[in-house]
C-alpha cells in the first residue's frame, strides 16, 4: 500500500505543479494579486506531496519491501539501517526523486521566506521553478518510476553496490543535490526577471542569498565527494577529472562567478545582463550534469544508469529549458537597462576579471569533458581527455585567478588605485616570494610549478589576512579600536576573507599532496617492516572479522616514528557475498595536517601481502580549506542585508564599510 | 599459530578481485626507470576502464600495459618512444592527454581563444565605456560624431524611449 501512496502523491505533486506553473504566471501578467498569491500554497503543497512520495520510498527501503523492484534491486535485508536509507538515493530512480524533492524544497523555501519579494516577482519565480519540477516529475513517472511492483516478491534483495555502502554516500549526494538543484532558484529568478523585463540592484540582493546557499552546499558536496573518493577508492587520489566530477565542478565555477557578479550588480547596478546570463548558465550546467550522469552517455567511475530512453528524455528537457532560457534571454535582455560605469582598474574591474577567468576555466572543463563525445559523434574517432589535459590547461588558468584574488577586495569601487593596493600587498608578496625561493632552494632542480604554487597559495592566504588588517587598521589604531572595527565589519566582508583564505589553504594542501607525497609498494610477510618518510610500518598479521553483510580481512600494522609507536593501522579487504565483490578499505592516520595512508593488494599464494603505503603531506588542508570557504559563505549569508526574509533596514544608517 | 591463521585466511580469500594498481612484482630495479614508468603510466588510459589511467587501474589489461611500458623502458626507449609505440598499437585513445593535431586543435586552443577573446571583448567594452565617461568629465575631443558613433548613440538612446 505504501508504495502506491508514494506513487499517487507524486502524481498529485505533478498536477499541483501544473497549477503552480500557470496560475501565478497568468496572475502576474494580469496583475491580479489573488492569482499571484496562488503560488505560495501550491509551492508548499508540491513540496509536501513530493515529501510524502519520498517518505513512502524510504519506508519501503527501511522495511525491505522487496515487492518493489527498486528496493529489490538496490537493497538487502541485512544491510545496516543507514545504508538502507541512503540506498534510496543510491540508484537512478531514487536519486531523481531526491532531485525533485530538493527542487520543491527550494520552491517552498522561497514561498515561505520570500516575504520581502515583490508579489509579481515571487509569482514568476515560483512558476518557473514549478515548470522545472513538472518536467522532472514527468520524467520520473514516465521513465524512472521507483514504485513499480514485482510479482511474486523475492525473498531477498540484490544489495547496494558495495562501493556505495559507505557513510560518504549517505551524505555526499544530498549535499551535492542541494547545491546543484539549489541553483534552480537563481535560474528561476533570472527567468522571472526576463519575463518582467525589469531588473535592478534589489533583484541581486534577493537572488544572492539563494545562490550563496546553493554554493555552500555545492562546495560541501564536492569536497565530501572528493574525500569519499580519497578514502574509498584505495589509491589515495582525491580528484580524477572524471566527467561526473566535472559535472558538479562546472556549476560550482559558474556559481562562484555569479556570486561575484551579483555583488557588482547589487553595489553598483552594473553587469546586469551578464549576471542574468550567469544565473541561466549555472543551472543549465547543473542540468547538463544531470544529463551526463543520468543518461549514461559517459561511462565513468560513477556511472550507474544506462538507458537510452532516459537519455533522450533528459536531452529533450535540456533543449527545452536551456534553449528556452537562452532564447528568452536573447529576446528580452536588450530591454534591460545598463547600469553604472566604472574604470577598468576598480573593484568592479577586478570582479570582471574574476568572472572572465572563472568562466574560461569552466569552459575549459566543459570543452575537455565533451570534446571526446563530440569528436566521436562527428568523425567516429576515439580520443581520451583525462587528468593530464585538465592539469595542463585548468591549472595555469586557476593559478592566474588566484594571483589576482588578493587584489580584488583591496581595490576601491568605481576607480581603484592599483599601485596603492600593490603597496599594501607588499608584505604579503614579500613573504610569499621568500617562501617560494626557500622552497625552490630546498627542492633544488625539482618541478618549477611546486614552489610557484606554494608562493601563490601563501600570497592568497596572506592577502586575505592583509585585507582583514587593512579593514580593522591593526597596528595603526589602538587594539580596542581595531577590535571594535572587526566586530562592526559587515558579515559579508568576513565572508570574503574566509572564502579567500580557504582557497589559499586548499591550494597549499593540493601542492603538498601532489608535489611532496611519497609512496611505497611492497610485498610483505607478517613481521616485516617497510619505511616511508621517517615512518616504519610493521606488518603484524591478518585476522578475519564478520560484518553485518560482509566479511572483513583485517591486516594489522604497527606504525613507528623514530622507534616510538605512534599508532596502529588496520586496512582491510571487505567481501560482500551478496554481490561477490571485494572492496579495499584503506586505513588512514592523521599526523598534523598530513596523513599516512595504507591500502592492501592481493595475498599471494606464497603468503605475502601486497601493500601500498603513502605519506601525504598537508593533504587534510585540501578539505579544511573548503570548510573555511563554507564558513565564509555562511558568514556572508548571515549578513543583515542578505538575510533570507529580512526586511529592509529601517534605521537607514548605512554600514561603515563597503561590503562584499 | 600465525601461519595457521594465514592459511585459513588464504582459504577464505576466493575471489580476490580488487587489488591496488601497481603490483610489487612489476616494479623495476632501477628507481630512475621506475619513476619514468610511473610518470608514463599516469598519461596512459586503461582502455577497458572508465576514465582511469593504467597507474590507477587494477584491471588485467592495465597490468599488461604497465609491464609493456616497463619492458620498453628497459629496452632503452625514450619516454616519447614508449608513447609512440603504444599509440601505434592502440591508437590515440590510449593517451589521456591528446596530442595537438588538427582534430584536437579546438580542444587545446579553446582556453586561449576564450581568454583572449573574452579579454578583447572586455577591452573593447571598457574603451567604449571609458570614452563615454570621459565625455562626462571633459569636453569631447572632436566636434563631429562618426557614423559608427551615431549608430551606437542611437542604440543607446532607443531602450530609454520604450
């Protein structure tokens, strides 16, 4: 009965979605407040019904109802509860249901917390949001129904792909989806603005918190996914330039660009058309990402769906939404008035440069991801575009961008003073340069890129600190005054500092891991020891343990540094009988920001165990940096001017500091 | 008793499907040659895998290719000779970083075209804007508008009228 309720609720959500997509839009055209107001209850109802549908599927999973095909194919009665729940979105149908759930969630949030939006804008935004939902609910109902029954019901399920049975999977996709799908709101705002033919600085203020929210979750999701790959895939890689990773990274790059251009729009009423375009492109890339992942056109590490009918359906949705949005843009954008002027060297100019570099970097990833597909389709020739290509092209572009990052926040609006800013960054640059030369001297004739990247990372980190010092006038005024200034800084200024700081920290981690890591591969017998970067690993022996739905072969290693035991590492090989697959469970040990990483290979008939040991210097900074970025985003989100639903400040007292 | 446990474990370990990529028995004696082999392996695709280099993959084919790369290096091939050899055998598909060729020209030049093209557009816009703001502040240099400026002016005024 429960699956039928879920199915029925989804159909109801579809019907409500059609009403939500038409009535408020018509109301906005007719300027009828009653019709426009219909957007709010329908948006909430749509979310509630998709919520019921999602809950019904979850109930089927938790109760191991194998009469439902989807549950039978992706679950197992012995699976721990957390993986029964995460199994709901560990497959194509369920993940699409999560997709529309989050889409409807954002719609409902705007409906409930968007009290300060003009009625017509709100009506149009929710209508556009609903068109997307309707299209994707239809996609689920027609091609990917998760509620189909199986008669007779099998006694046991086929289990979830063991690689996906991990706490990482429980968290990673929902985070990523909130980010990915959250960009739909920016898209809906952009389309609503084009429909109304009116856009101003207030629009940027309304759309920014939503973009920021999506960006925060996208950052977290990508970062989590990267850490998940790092510890599960067993060779310590954390970014593979896999098409599916690129699919989430491209919207991130454009969302980052959008956040920056929306600042210019909000502050200076400039870059309006460009900001609208970015909002459209950001979500379009989310849709393209969904298409790439869901249609199976790419066969990649993450691919778990291959069905051409789905591919064609999503492609049709893609053409409809992206094509429609761009056509509307081409038609209406010229109507929008251009705003404030600014000199090339100014805060606006810096943000434009940021946008140019981010968009170029994104397009590089885009071309690299789709080029092999296009070439094969046109000429039939197969080529590969992998990590070496992206490192060679994206890398320099991003380093260039990072080099410019410290300048941006220090430049004044309208007309900046570049020599003055350079002078203020002198200390940061000097320290960065010394670090660079020092690294170069220690490394000798090593790779040139490593010292350069470290120098740039230091420059970004110190640049963020310089920005803070400048704003609070540390060492120029009494400490108490500085402190009061720091407290009085707009939260968005804090946000900028943290976000940029995090960027530098991540880069430092990337350089540490890729340039200074060490690796040792060996055959070991119990009692033997191998050494790497000053650590000794002694293989103590193997034991077997039984898990709920797997069997673990655990190898025990004693780790010593300079003769002292610093810990025990227990990597294992995990066998899942239900799918007769084996997965390597690496063991990790933190040493400050660095990590020791141990994973197992095969046992040879001679009784030796293949072992891979890595020392990964500063590797934790990669993810720590993203957390710092997320803190920055969150601080910025709490800025009074941007707070979701906050009324316009009544006091009319402008903030002392220019905010980001 | 440890050996007994090991035997039990060995018996339990029937399908050992998952293994870490480079196996200890593949490693070359000469560290310099091994390092070159690793660098090359990272640039070569495991053709039966999904976006994995032969350095990362544990597929049997990847192992065969890793051994092949090492054999060529031991035979005295240079890095590019090894790559040439593999391309000849398996086609361009084996390279994770495609070579510059007319078919891949667009791929390689895309970042440059975008950066330079985008920069140029921005420069033109900035110059145009710069010109307009200069007229705000100072007297225009010439007295007469060119045909191009006239057209641009018309374009600027129109949206205001609607």
